[in-house]
């Protein structure tokens, strides 16, 4: 969108015209080429190696939700980055974790953050958690063309529902299909192993601290069996990103807090390499 050069200091007409409370609709009308799904890819021959982010896990507990991700990005059989960030705040009461094509995923997160902020400024109210989940579904569906060419983004969305007074989790497929998960969820290459750990450790009455430890245990199990998932790197002080969303809002655990949990999990694994055991009966 070009500025109005004939009247210096004036915003373009597009910014002064009343319209939708959706920033994506605004871009789609005035600058559709800026939307990730509308970009045309050059002709390619053979496979192209692009960094991919993996394993994201989430769980609810009485009073909120926890969303966490490992720090490894892979490019084929190579570790592309050891300290990538895959979990971000969406707004004050929600967060999004990304798996899939790293570059597109981070761009989608930024657009989603802007979408929620734009709605709040235009409408003068905060979008409901259900509404936020639906907006994200629309964005993922808009990336379907890229996904069919191998550039998929599959996030997990979690937040605190102010109206219902509890934490909620939503998972997605590449077509934008949305499902609400009850208790826990996982996505990414290590999700099968992480989900198995969550299935055995999850309870409805977990405390916040127990939920935080549980998701780190799940990421540890995923890293144990999936080469694309990175476990806590104590030598480099690289720990999973773990966030918690409650009625007080979004909070990311500090490095000191994560170090304490990661080292406690590691010490436990020295005694039980396969992790804590769930009761048979």
C-alpha cells in the first residue's frame, strides 16, 4: 500500500475507510499479496530442505492451561537450530505453539497476534477464546495451498476462557479443521510419544506445578524416541519453553524456573531412564 504522496502526512485512503474488524480481511482487500497463502512459489526441481519445528504439548489443570515446546529445528537429517522458539503469546489470555515449516509458522503467529489486537482496537472488546480459535482456523485454511506443496503449519492453541473460568486447548489439521482437546494434546513429529506420556500421567486434579512437570516429562519422552525432538540440554542451558495461562494471564517460565524443573526431571531419569510409572490399577 503506497502512501498518498500528493498530501504529505496523510494516511492512505485504505486506512481511513470503515471496514471489517478482521485484519486479514483488510489485507485481503487492500494488499492480498502480503498474505502468506497468496504467495506464488517458484518452480522447483527435487526436494528442498527447510527448517521444521517439532513437538508441542499442552495440558489443562484446574485454573488454567500449560503449553510447552522443545527447542530443536531440523532440516532433513540435520539439526538446523538448537534453541528455536516455538511457543508464543497470542494475547493476554492465550498462547500458540507451532509445529511444521518454521518460517511460515512464525509469520503466521505474528499475523495472528496482529489479528487479535486489530479486533480489540476496532471493536473495543476482547474476542472470546472460541472466537480466537476460529480465527486461527481460518488462517490455517488460507495456507492450504502451501501445505499441499509441503509447507504445512500445524499449531496448538491454548488459553484461559474468561467466560467459562477454565483452561482450554484446541488442535488443528493442515486444512484448518479445529478440534477441542480435553485434558491434553500434542502435535509434531514427536507427538505420538509425547501423547503416550501425557496419557499415562494426566489427572483431572493436577496442580499447576505438577502440570508443568508433566509436560516436561512428555517432551523428554518424545526426545527419547524421536530424533527431531530436542530434550533439555543441561550443558548448553537450553530448556523447553513452557508457558502457563491462568486468570492472571499469560506467563512464560523464567530460565531459572525451567532449569529447576528440567534438572529435577533429569535426576529422576538417572534412577528411572524410562520416566515415572503410572499405576496399573
